[in-house]
């Protein structure tokens, strides 16, 4: 499109009283080189908006700089379809945080206009990246989670391929004798729901079931994955668009629980072996086939134990309560004793716990089980300390059931076997104790492999009822990913984004930094080692752009040159007197637009004072930070650069998982470069800041300004 | 999918409702959100941090609000309640009643009205720990960022002062409740929860002993945008408490109050013990519990808390809480089941881990639905095309509420498809 620029200045919310608009208009015209300037007392009012709309019609204005409030507010008012809109925040970032009518405040507002004009000129409208898109969902795992994912995806009209490694569908859900109740009044055991699900899946023409099958390899990208599925020695390639990973769990290896008596006699069994007995019809002692009179359940057998599993397996308390009911149902004279650390029946499952407690034949006590030994007459003795009945108590048992926990299959098997340069599995599994989980509370299905969603016990320990629901949620995400890929849009967390990285490959030196750093494994290499982008895997964080030393990665609204131009637009005050005790300084602030920017807005809402010498530039993620900008800034006489990014480390808050961490990593390299130039490394610093830290900003920024002041002006200034 | 009635109504704009709405809208449906409060975000907006990562909920809300802003498929109404529903799956007729905000879309959040306003109201966002002007913004991160006037707090004709102070003609004192009618194909109930009224447990002293507060009040005390600017101060004298008692199952797991477990309170109190410790390295926290419920990978969080020797976990049910005669301190009597003794201890402040009550307990949805005696929706008995998420069906944490809401979004989409 032919760009026609207009600048619109708002004088409301105190801006008219605090700033000299004539002077701003001069700057826009002369330096911003946009002569079409209009101002209004209340730009966001219908009258103010009419001014812009009339210009769009009469003058063909299609690129506007709107100098008013933060882009986080009045977004509906300033939304002009098919136009490029650059919001310049002179309300929160200038007028609400600065002294009115001072030179410094005026200079700040004028700088933001210069920067806005520079940015709008370099920004282009996005054109979505659309490829062919196969709308088939691949579900890996035919247990309760996978079955419900497959079924609901099919019910919504999508084709599904369901791959199960065993010969039968159903997983552990089908091995259960009964299921704990999942609905009110939570008192009676129910038939396992899995069999109905199996039938529904088998009856659904949209689901293709492949049992006895394994994923040998998945290659390609969302919308066009090629899954190589191995079945009976044959490998079939199936094209799918997205994946639900519901590969489930296996029981913790009970042979590692010798201290709890496993292996001592046949009468120490696991909870799973107990289910098998119950399912066969009769609970008997494996050693002699006798019906046990006293059954002792040992909770947390392996779970919540730093030597074994460092997590709670979630379902075992309910499971043992259920099995205690089996014992009592079969033999009304029998006693079931449950030894626990804590009974964990969260939510309404507490009602089931109460039901079990109301049976005098089911006894429960807190206990630390210290050992299991053989006793006369073929009996067993479970010793425990720290019980409600006293210390060092021994419980006689005919049968001991160890409530063994769960181990996600991903702990030692990537399962999805991705043909990705960064590896076959989901990354950082070890951070989550082997689970295919993420650390996002708000967005629990997000993984670092686009359009691949984990669900059920492969993701977290959970009960059958939760696993069933979890499968449906993952199916929703898998479907959504297909629709977004088809429309050429990103998926979470920038689900609206139609921009994408478009590298100018002629200048690529195959250094592979982008392929290594991309948090989502979106960049592969061809046979010659040249990187190529699998755009549908991309989440649009811009990390590749920040990583690339050749600056070749270009988004329509973000690239190294674009931000470089914004940095260059800042007016750096000249050092007039070498001996000035308070020389005029200028600092550039690069900030995460999701967290640091709202925190700055909140500081403004609280009318906190912030330093007047910093000019902030929001970025979609600090991962897009390019070292080139420091070079540009320092070359232009800027005295310091402050980066406000999200927390990193295991509890990272970056929504692109690695962005702020990679930014910090790049800065470690920078200090060497600065040292070589004789520049102090402290001139460029990154801080971790949360969105709620508005109150910490004044001190943090004042301290940084003080440090730069202490170091003194940039020696390259004016050169 | 049919386009003429490709619409879902999501009742409730808390984290479950937002997730359900966004996941459905990003999968192609048209979505309307009706939220009773003047802002979106619900309960999580009042939390200082989430467990187990100790990250601020506003971070994820910010992303969700951006998703709403960028998505033409979503519209939302605040101060709106569903007052009538008729019809069935595929063609529900729903009526929303929108309460007057007395502030229109011209509001720029400049704060001039609040400056001019002379009337005060108790701040419900901060659970009564402070006051705001009658013309106010619910909190700094409120979305939409729009003021409102609490007419109940206004004195005779004082509204004129706000009106005159507003340069933007944003104040409209003549606003009346509005009735809006929509046709939707399916409905997702995401009404969330209320904290259990702690004053109903007369043995625990809430409302009688000044320095007994609830867990949700503790969230506000710890938050930088809360009543104390993020300092944990006890109500009686605004001093920082050195020794704080957390009382678990305050109402929950109790036949006389809430027979169920409220799911989040163990994790919440452990988290709050860390708030206290983070702000004051000398402060001590005692947590009295029946069972410590940190299911799944949350166990790691329990281990982390246990590493702090100034957080003491005591197995025992608190029986009575009273004020220490002659001081502002609080005496807690508990059964220490590990020792088998009654314990008397004095604290500077007590935090009650009050449980969750579904909003449908007090205000059933305007459709004949089946509820448990505790007010939870029984999902199996919902009519076709109606789905309930998160705490409507039973107590849940944020992560699982989001999972559930994502699943409900798909079920709702399927429901829309079934009709076409």
C-alpha cells in the first residue's frame, strides 16, 4: 500500500496542561518528517475519533501516530482496520510520571514522538503465512485421556488417528476393578468409564484406531506433520496437523521398595496387583489363596520420598480407600487399615473419604512406616512410628498393599520422537520430574513444541476423572492450533499475530545461533547446514531475530533495523561542558510489553515519579533483544541501556519460556565487548521485573540512573 | 459450523470464564462474557501471587486481556448478570441485566472524579481492609480501565461534584439498569466462588478478635496494590506481626460448615507463610492442619516451605481463638494430634484458611438445574448445551480450572456444531 502518514496529538488527561504542543508539532514536522498533524482536546472521544476517520476518507491517511495514552487502553477507539497505528504513550510514560512543564518532560514527549514517527515508517501490515494444513489430530495413547481426546475431537468434526502401543485400548483404566466416584454424592464405587469410551471411539467413523503401534518419528511442522507409525514391523506415514500426547504412566517399580517388604513374601503386593485380584473376582493371599482378614495399606510407597519419587502421585489415597472398600465388601469380617502421611482427598472427594471413614472396618492412622517383616503363622508385621496410636506400633496383617505411585512414560522415552534439530522429546522434562509438563499456571497445555499438547498422567499425576477432562482440554488446543495454522496465525501466547519471521537468507552465514536458541525448535538445517524456518512451529517471540548476528530476521512490525531506527530517533543531548558536574544523560529502556510495560503503566496510574532521562521501547519479548541496538545506541551518544525483562530460571515467568534468559545470556557476552571498547559494562543492565512490581520501579530506575551518572557520559558522545 | 447461531454465552469473567471464552473464540466461536463485577479477572485478580511459582496472576491476565482486545469474536459485559434463560441447546434466549456504572465509555481513567468525590465506600476488592471514594477504579490493573460510581455510597446530590469534575462528559448519573437479550447456542457457567463467611465459625473469633483475618485478606495485605502497599500489617495497630498462625480447614472438612475440602487452602497458606517470611526474615509462621494437601507436583512446594525452619507445620485442629486480655494478641487453642495434647499459643495475628463456596449456593442460575446440598452444579444432570466449569462443580485450583475450562470450550463448540 502507498503509505500516507498522519500524526494525532491528544491534549486530554493533563497532557495539554503539562506539555507545549506547538513545540511537539514542530518536532514532528521537522524531524519526524510528517507534516500532517492534528490535535484534539479529547482524541478518544467520538469527536476526536471522527477527526481521524475523516482524514482516512478525505486524505487517505493509512499510517497514523497517535500520541495519547498507553496502547493498553482505548484499544477499541484507536483500532482502525487496514491501517498501521503506532500508539505513542505520552500520558502514562510522560505526563503522569513526570514534573509538568519542565524542559526534561517536554524533551521526553518530543523524543517519544520522534520514535513513533520512526517506527510507523518502518512498520508494514502483516500478510498471514498460509500453508496447506491437514486438519487431522494425532492422539498418542489409548488410555482414558487419549480416548476422551480422540472422541471429543472427532465429535467436533475432526479426523483423528489414535495410536496405542498395546494391543488393546483402555490403558490402566481398563485394568481397574472399580473406579472411585466422580460425581455427587461421591459414596458408591462405579464401573470403570473407560469401556464405554472405547466403544464410542470404535464406533466413531472419524477415529482411526491403530493399536500395537508406536511413533517411530514425527517430522514436519504443525498443519503438515508426517507421523511415521510402526505397526507389526511395517511403517506407515500418516499426515496430521496437530498432536495430543497422552502416553500415560507406568507404576513405580516396586522391586525398589524392599524396605517396605516388597519381595519379602508374595503377600506384599502393589495397588495394581490388588486391582488385578479384585478384578479376577476374589481377593486372596497370593501365598496360600486364603481370604485375608487384615489388610494393611501402606500409602506413599515410593511417592513423596526424595529417594524415590519427589512428588505425590495424587490418586493413591483415593485408590486405597476404594480398595479398602473391596476388602470390606468381599468379607464383612475383614479389617482394612490404611497407614498414611496425609490423607489427600481434595475437593469433593472428601465426601468419599468420609464415606469410607464411616465404615468401622476401615481404620486409618497417620504413620511413618519403618518396615515390614514376617510374623508367625504366615502373617506379616508392619512397623510404624509417629502414629496417632503412639510411637513404634506394629500392625499385624495377612496382606500388605503398597500404594505405589506413578511414573510418566516420558521420564525415559521421548515417545513423540520428533525429527527436530533440538531433540526428539519435549524439552526440559527433567525440570518437571520427567513429566511432559510446563510451568504455566495460566496456560497449562502450553509446551515448547507448537501444536503438541500433553494431557493426562504424562503431564501430571492425576485421578481418572481429571485425566478424562484433561484429554478434552488438550483436544481443544489441538483443534485450535489447526485452525490458527490454516489461517496463518500464531498460537498462544500471541494467538492473534499474523506476522512471522521472514529471514533474508542470502546473508545467512549458517552460524546456527537461531537454530540453537529458538525456544520452540522452529528452525532446522538443510543438508548444507543452512538454517531454514518451519514457520508453523514459530510462536513469534523474535528470539531468532535477537540471536542473529547478521540481523536478517524480519517481521513486518519488528526487526533489528526498525528498532535501530527508533533508537536513532532519540535526541541525545550534547555534552557542552566536559566538566559539567551534572551532564545531560540519555538512557534507552527496552521493556517486555506484557509485564514491564503494564508495570510502568501502573506506576503512572499511582502517579509515581520516574527518571526523566529514560526512553522506553516495548518489545514482544526480551528474547528479541539484538546486540546491534546497543551498538547503535552507544554510537549515537546514549549513555546507558536498561532492559526490563521477566524472571528467568526454573520458575521463569517469560511466556516464551526462554526469552529473558537468552537476553541475559547475550548480555554476558556484551560485557567483554564493552570492556574491549573501554566502556563500562554497567552501562547496560538487565533487571528482572514482574508485572506487579510497579512499586519497585522508581527505586530500580533511579539506582540505574545514579550508576550511569557515576560512570559519567558516554565517551563516544558527539564523535 | 453454523454461522447464524455460532454463539456461546460464558457466565463469569474470572479465570475459568476467561479461559473458556478465549479457547472457544480462538477455535472459531462467537463468545459473549457476562461478568457481575465491574472488571474481568474475578478472584485471581485479588491474589498477590499464584502457587507454586509465586508469580503474579496479573501477568497471565494481561495476556488474556490482550487476547480479548485482539479478538473480534469476543464481546464482554461487566456489571452484568444473567437474569433469564429460556429455550434449549442451539437456541437459548438469554437476558442480561446490566447494572448502571454511572460512567460511560468516554471515561479515560484520569481520576478527576475520585479527586472531587467526597463520599467513601468500603473497599470490597480489599475485603473491607480500606475504603475508596464512591467514584473509583476497582484497582490499578482493572480491565476495562474504567471508573464507576457506587451509588449506594453517594450522599444527596454529591454526584454533581464528580460530574462537574469530569472533563470528558463521562459521568451519567441518570443511567438505569439495562436489559439485553441474546440468542446463543450454548452456555458455559463459570460463576466461581465466594470465600466462606468466617464469622459463622464463632469459635474462631473472626469479626470479634481484631487480628484474626482471612486468607483472602492476607492476599490483599501482601499485594503492592493492596490496602497497605504490600506490607503485612495487622489490623488493630498497623504493626508488622512477628508471629502468625495459619488455621487450616476454617470451615472446610467440617459437617457444620463445609463438608468438602476446599482444595487450595493448604497450598495457599504455605504460600502465604512465604509471603510473611519474604517480607520479614525474623517473622515466624505456624500452620495448624489436619492433613497437608499438596497433591501431585505441588509436593515440591511443601518441601521448599519445609526447608524454612521458621515455618512450623503443626498437625492439629484449632478449637478456639480468643483475644489475649489486655493486648491485641491472639490466643489459639489447638489439639496437637502428634503429641496428643491441647496447645495454647499466643500470636500477633491469625489467618483463617476460609474455604470456597460456589456462587450458585446463594444465587442459583436462572435455569432449573440440579445442585448438591453445598450448591455445586451436578454436571451429569445439566441440560444439553449447558456446561459448568471450575469451581461450579467442586473446589479446584487455578491450573485445573483452566484445564477444565478448555475442555468445556470444546464441548460447547461440539454443541454448536451438533445443531448445524
